[in-house]
């Protein structure tokens, strides 16, 4: 399903059936070509659908992860906050 064209790898997404470049797919070390079979867009749709259909399970996982990784969570929160502040400053200029 993948082919090399002039050094650029392309692949057909098994979900949307579109041919896309390799950078449109997430990496998967277990796959023979090293890429997931769904493109990033289709993968994201699947994840959003799963999260919406399994809200309690997803929430439980997120809360458990945050509890077990407090330092990482603080770092992510601080980084996100700084990013939002920078965007607001740009909008107000």
C-alpha cells in the first residue's frame, strides 16, 4: 500500500481511501512500513468519537494520569497558559 515516488513515500489511508504523503500518518514501529494505516485526520476523528462514546472511561484515565504525573501536568498547564497569554497579547496589539 505504500510506494516510493522520487524519494517521497506515499500511502493510502484505509479509512478515507485517499493517497497521502508519509507525513500525513503517525509513526507506528510495529507496522511493516512504520506508519499507522489511518491518516492523522481520520485517526483524530476516531479518537474524538471514542472519547465522546466513552466519556467516563476517558475522564477516569485522564484524572488517573494527572494524579500520577503531577510534575508533567504542572509543566503542561504552565506551557498552555503561557501560550494563551501570548496569543491574547498578539490579538490585542
